[in-house]
């Protein structure tokens, strides 16, 4: 079955990688109906590169945002995505794709993804698994089984409409999945489909800032404090060892003191925390 899909890609200073992503899309066995490329204030040649392709490929559109002077994770990514979403000229798509501009993947990537969705009618969010080139080989970026990396997310239309879009807060790429699971959808990555992520996750920030961002995302997602404390203790023995755990806990704790933006849906917060407690108690949960 030939599905219709639209892609939105927010990019900032990706001149080294964006053409690899564009070529990967142009070579797809199933092409998108529309692709909005949003230049989120790049200071390099990213804007001119996407303009070049937008001028020759009718279903590619380029947008340009004012340079705010810094890379803003969480809210910045979602704001740029939403700006692109508002510019979609067609609403007859079956799937909406949030795709980063520093990826490369096989020509049948989307065709194979849609085969997974076709086989699982209640699959609401899916995507391939992210790999990085390290030490001359490919290394998987691990994640819980319900999680699909923010670099490559495919939303079934009915699921997208039920979750009401993305929350412009850190942790948005888990909140969408948690919400979908609460509503009865399943979410997962496809281990048979690989994407190469040319910019390692978090390299735009220092280790400390990335850890604090992770903790702030946990706060925004409504994590249970006990689960977060135990998670930080567990991560003391994993790279980057102490600084990662301290940064996460600091980000989580200061979220309360600074009244940082977070989800306001009490039902969703209860669901998140019940799933985490189930994980701690060894019961069935999506958190594996």
C-alpha cells in the first residue's frame, strides 16, 4: 500500500550534513508529498543549500527563521517544527515525519517503515534505530523499547491528532510517546532499519549542559521523584559517571524551583509515574 507522507525538518548550521539527508530523501522508493525544510537561523551555508533544492524540486519548500544567536533545544526545535507544520499546503497525508537534517539512510527506508505500520494498526509512532560512526564501526544509540529517537519520528495521522501535536519543552520526544501509549497506541523503534546520525546526540552542548537538559526533560515529562533519584544513582556507574548523574538531578530539581514549563495534563503525569513505579517493582510496563 502506497502511503502519503509529509516531512518537516528543522535545521541549524548543518551545511556539512544536510545534503546527505536530502539525497537520502530524493532516492526514496516512496517519495513524500511535501517536505518543509526550516532553516532555524543558521550562520553557515545551510540556508542557501536548502534554497537550491527548493528551487528545483517542486515538493520541497524552504523557510528561514531569524538567528536567535544560539541553539535552543526542546522549545526551539518544536517551535521551528511547528512553523514548518503551519506551512504544509496539503493535509491529505497519512503520516507526518519529524526528521533531522544530519541523517543518511537506505532508499527503501520509508517503504519499510510503512510496512511496519501496515502490520500494526495500533502503532502510532515509529521510526528506525539511530546509529553513530564510532571507532570505524556503527554503534547503536540505545533507548527504552517504547522510545523513538527525536531525530526520526513517524506519526500516524490519527495518533498525531489525538496527542494534539508536540509540547515545546525539553523531553518533548518522550512526552509524545507517553501520551500516545496512555491513549492506547503503541510506539517503538524498528531494529531492522538503520539511520546514520552524523552529529552525535548532544554534541551541541557540553556534557554538563546535556545532563542538565536531560534532567529538565524528566521534570517536564512529569517523572516520579523516586524514579529519578534511583535513575541518577544507577547512572553514577555509567559514562560520564558522576557529572552526568549530578547534572541530571540538578536539572530535575531546579525545574521545581524555577517553575520550568512542564506538561499540565494530570492524567498523563499519573500514567507516567505509574509506569515508572511498575518498572521499579518489576511489573509489566512500557519502561523497558
